[in-house]
């Protein structure tokens, strides 16, 4: 029986061995190898996706924004001892922007305030290489927004704003702009909406002290220097945010922030119409109560040492809202229009969301005694 089984195995194996032998190729000569050429496949792959369609809708409206600053020193003329009055403009920085409106022979472009801040001349660079000088219509330091205008000749593409209040965490987000300068203009990065209504501390004066808190959209779509002012779009190609900042650290990755479109549109309209955002103005200088020592709180301000939140008025401008209402230096403001005032950042937020002309109630301490007064909000004088 074992002998029969052995024969069956051997027999069944034979066709396999024979088949294997028939697949051995003939010897290939060196000449035949040299004649073989690598060719590109003629198979066409359709790579159209929702992202490529969204980018296609808006790409032509996205521009680079160049910040040029005056340089009166002509190095060559100085070297040869020649006097010159010719002005030179050097590129001090760059960012991104997008055409959002075409009207009355003008095209309007949004960008960030910090992109054009300090500029003597602003230029807009289009994808086709056209470079056009732009007028700065208006800027706003607190929302970091700016509006530019250029001649609308040969400009057809413009963006459409979407509703940032309808964003959902996890939905696709696409950033378009010019990271690291114009060499990489119209770069596209994609990711998701990582968070909405984020509160991000901002230093608007460059003194390394936070003096504002911006409400922003968080995304993990790559946002790099130069992307500032460019659009963050949804999968339909609508602008839902204006890229403004990122958290940069060796231990942090993928945390970029954009100004929500619903907030931006209101500011953009004001800048286009008035050249500025008209906000109420208290007319005081102040310091956070948290910076005051316990001894000063008790001995000089006559406060309970356990009181930790509020702002101390250090100066009141003549004729201002505060002066007319009767606020004095050393008053400690703890409430504004029914809301608690924890520090100067919070007071600015409450102040800048109040309409000019409105009368608000101010809660404060004077010589340790709680008091209340009514204050009519006046606009800041130019």
C-alpha cells in the first residue's frame, strides 16, 4: 500500500515538474536588453475629487500680497560718493489674499492687517505673473483684517463666502495661499476643521503681552508664513475663514487658525465703506488688578485683599466717555453692562462689541466702596 501511494505522489508531481521546465525563457542577448525602452502608460486616470473641484472654483481669485517699504539708501551711489534722491522699495514681507468683489471698475481683495502693516506700497501678484499696485482701503488691528482695491480690468474670478456658523468639526478644510513667499504661490493644503469658536490670545502691539483674544476656527490644514490673509475653504469651494496665524513650536504640529467668515464679512464691509471699524472708546489707560500687590490693594486702593479680578484705571482722557461719566484714576472696574470684567482683555472684548451711542452700566470700586454709574459710549476721535 505504501509503495502504491509513493507511486501516486510521484506521478502527480511529474506534470508540475514538466510545466515548470517549459517556462524557462530562452537566453536573452545583450543587444535585446539594450533595445528595451521604458514607456509611459497610455491609461488615463481620473483624479477629479471634491477637493480638486473646490480648489478649481476659487483658485483664480487667490493672489499674493507684497509689502514694499521705502529704502532711501542707494548702496551703489553711496559707495561711489554720488548723491541720489531716487527712492527704492524693497519687499519687506508677503502674504496672501483673495478677490471677493468686482464693482465700479474696482476689484476688492481681503488680506490680513499684519501682511500690509508698515507698508509704503502694496502690490498684488496674480498667478499669471501680473503685478499690480493696490490701494489700502482700510485696516483693523484688532481683527487682523485689511481690504485692498485694484483696477478690475481683466479680473473675472472672485470668491464666495460661506456660513462659518454651520461648520462641523471633522469636515474637510482647504487652505490656499503663498507659503514662504511668491515662489510657492497658490499652494494648496488640506485637512479638517479641528475646532470652532476657539479663543486665541493675541499680541497686537508686539510687546509680548497678550492684549486681545481672537475667536477663530482651528484647522490642521498646513498654514505657514505667507499663507496669512489667504482663504480657508470648505468642500464646496466657499470661503469659511481667512487664515491668520498658527502655533509654532517643536512640540506642536497642525494647529492653524482662521478668522471665521461670518465675523470677517462684517468687518470687511465696514472697512470698504469707512476705511476703518468705528468702535466705542472709553478713554482710559488701565492695568490688570492681578498685577497689583496685596499691600497696594489694601493700603492704596482700600480693597479686600481677596479681590483678584478687575482693572485699575490709571489715567482718564479729557472729554472721553469715561471722563463724562465721572470715572477717575484709581477706580477699579469690575463690571460692564452686566458682565464681569476679569482683566483688560475681557473689557476690550465687551467694549468692542457694544454699539456707539449705547448707555451701559459700569460697576466699580472707589476707595474700597462699591459703586455704579451709567456711561454713554462715544466713538474714538481720529
